[in-house]
């Protein structure tokens, strides 16, 4: 799954790509794969908006503006094949300038050109399938990767782009790769997700057991672990806080209080809580002060997408700010998610979210109202009907496309 701005992308009929524009409700179908699509990613830039799709036999980059134009003209849109026969791809990610694509295939990472079929680097060293890789935005030659072998690695990519325009001949000196850091085994469970935060210069990684680890990327910190967060314990603590707010507010207005049973997160009774996604949350949170007015607090937050819901973590104090459980919304038939994607930037105060069901061939496109979610859970008492914080835009069975 992948989301960007007003677009979301997901595979249909296994090997066909659907890019859906939520602003116009128009789907764009792209064909080019013969095997099932296993990884997707949007480019870092909006103009032009690129999307990369990968399967066992090839990796394709699509220019959505050009593809839309081709469809309007009655032609079949085509993408650029940038890699072939790399193996089972679990993750793809564009570089910040959209010039390169990191492809995680098996135990290897291939850094490919986003414009043609050229392998710029092959990174070996992981002992199990690589689940995520991210380019460092301020350190252009650095790439961080995590794997099911429960370690993360940092590499510098020395890329020398010797470009000759004579007769349109392009000669590339393929980059050499240097491993600059390798962590020990972090956890007993596979690492599934990864985020590099430019503002705090930190790495955030999550595993299949609901554990978060945050490491410093500041040069003289030697990749030390800043903190470790147990999301199941944080949910329990947050739930107890909500119960206390409800108890204190019972004397004010019983008719507007939620039932305490509905506030206990369903994920707290699970033996595992896989962290499917870590994403920036570009949002100014309202803070209630002593004068009973709300002001904006300029703090860094990030989303955590799990199998049972969405969480917002405060990067300043590493505390849970808000929690959204899929089970709490009657319009949403997916209670346990297999995969998740989110847009980083909010549009009109809302974030686009895409989830797939763990047990059925079903997807749902959601809009999360950040202000409604955060301010409701931080009120002096909790009003019933918190449905305003989430709306289901669309829900489809994948096999119907």
C-alpha cells in the first residue's frame, strides 16, 4: 500500500496497480507486471508525482501525469522498467530527489536509477529478508536498513555520476558501498518498519511485538539507543488516563460520557502488536491551558500504524498522545489490518489512511480528523460519538476490481 497527498495506490487482481485520486474519485489502472505486486511507494516530490511498483520479475516507475494523459488520449500507459528478476521484493523507497530507488529484495538492497534500468549499488550483509530501507535526507550518501534478522545497518553510498551528453551517451561509474555501522540483535522479533526523523536526527524502528526503538544519528552519539517504548504498555497507561477523565467527569454530564468498555484498546489483549508503519505526523496539536483557551504546540509527532489501530506519539517525551482503534467505528468492517499506509501531510485537517484486512481480500480508504481525534481525547471529559475523528471514504473487496 502507498499514500501521497490525494492519491492512494494498491494492487488489484494481484498484478494490476490501481492509483485512486480521492479528490476526483477517479481510479487509474496500470498494467505491466506478470507476477503479484509485493511493494509500492510514491515519490518524494509532487510534481511530477511518481509511483514505484515491484514484483518478483520487475520493478517499474510510473509517471502519473504521463499515465493519466495517455489514458485520456486512448492509449495504454506504460512505466519505466528499472529492475528485473531481483527476487521477492518486500519494500521500495525513493530517494529525496526521486533520482534513485532502494529495492529490498531478499537479504539484499539494490539501489536503482529511477530513470532507466541501471543498478547503482548492491548492498549485502543482512542474514534475513530486508523489510525496510530509508535514505537519510541530510546525509545524502547514507541509507539505513532493517531486517527480519533483528538488526539495523547504516551504509554510505558513494555515487559518482559521470554524465556525458555527447551523442546522448550516458556513462556511469557504479558506486562502491561501505558498511559504516551494524547494530547487534535488537529484539527477539523481526523488525518491520523504519523512520528517519530529520529534525531530531533519530532513527525510529518497530518490530512485530509492538516494541519501538529510537536511536540517535548525531555524529558523536555512535548510534546509541535513546529510548525504548512498549506500545502495549503505553496503550494501557493511556486507557487508564481516559478512564480517570471519565470518572472525574461523571458528575458534570453523564449523558455525554462514553462507556468505559469502549475506551479500552482491543490491541491490549493481543499477544503481539505488529508495527506495520511509522510515519511523520505534520500537525500542530491544540493544548488546553489554565485560561481555558486552546493554543498550538509546535512539537514533533509521528504516527504508528499497528494491526488494531493508529497511535500518535510525541517525539519530545515519547508519550502516547492519541489512539484510534479500528473496532470503535461502526462504518469500518476491518478490525485487524494486515498492512497500512498514511499520508504525511494533512489536507484540510485530515489525513488519508489506507488499510487492508488481515483475513479478507478487502481494503478501506479512511480520513482521520486529527483535531477531533486529539482534542477529544484530551478534554476534561470524553463526549460520546467520537465518530467525527474518522470517516470511511470507500471500502472495496479487491477481487471486485
